[in-house]
């Protein structure tokens, strides 16, 4: 009975490995979600219904269903139609799509907030619509909504623990494996919480650095 944190000494390698997998999963999902979210935001603002409506439907679908269900559908469901993904890839895809729809909503608002004169100025310089969006409007929108996107990145880091249910050996599952050996849940879950908090602080500082940089362009 009682707490015994000395038990952690034999499992630091397991926890560090889990933290590395968590970082890799988070970074890959953040990058992919921003790319997909930006494309969704641009398509949703398109004047063509054949482009706008499917994207709006996908956003509605993913916003209306829980991440855990989406994770199960991608990992266990796609294999039934011949698409067999490994657990890490399925986790990245699920996290990326889930957060991309929220990023899309944020980025869309940022694009709408950019002064229309910026678009007209870009077109007057001879840029096409796509070039004006890519080189002028979207970068300004991303700068303007950097704080909101940063919050979504932090949320993604926390939600990455859900991929443990499909066997990705990230931090939460690593702690659970150690607990199954030692039957000491409090010590290992607390250790995992501390590591998550440290990772969260690092990500927060990175986001603040981006915000300071983006403030120069506003």
C-alpha cells in the first residue's frame, strides 16, 4: 500500500519511447490537418457548388461525430473494403481529418476577414485567383488566426492519447503496459500526466513564438 515512485526507475525507457511516438503522431497530424484544413477553407469559399457542397458535407460529418468513432471506422472499417492501414497511419489520418475540419472553419473566418482590397491588389498585379489566394490572402489569414490554430494544436496533442485504443504505443498505452506489469496505476498515470504537461508547455512556447512572428505581419 502507499505510493512508491521508485518503481518508475525500471520503466523510464518505456515512457520515453511512448513520448517519442506521441510527438511523432502529433507533429504529423498537425502538419496534415493544417494542409487539409486550408484546402477545405478555400474550397468552402468557392463560388462553385460542386466544390463547396461536398466539402461542407465532410465538415458537417466530422464535426457531428466523435473522434473515437472516426478512429474505429478508419482503422477497423476501411480494412473491410480492402484498405488495410497500420495503427500509426490510421491514427494520423483520424486525428488529421478530425482537426482539419475545425482548422478549416478557423481559416475560412481568417480569409473572410482579410480586406478585399488585398485580393483586388493581387489581381491587378496580374496574379490569377489561385495565385492571389496562395501568395497573398491565405498567408495573411493564417497569420491572423495563428492563436486559434495554436489552441487546436494543443487540443490535438491531448486527444492523441485516444489512438492507444488501436494499439499505437504512444504515451498513454506505454503507461498502461507498465501498469499491467507492476499494478501501480497512480505512479505511472501521474508520470504520464507530467510528461504530457511538459510536451504541452513546449508546444505552447512554439505556438507563442509563431504568434509573435505573425504579429509583425498584421
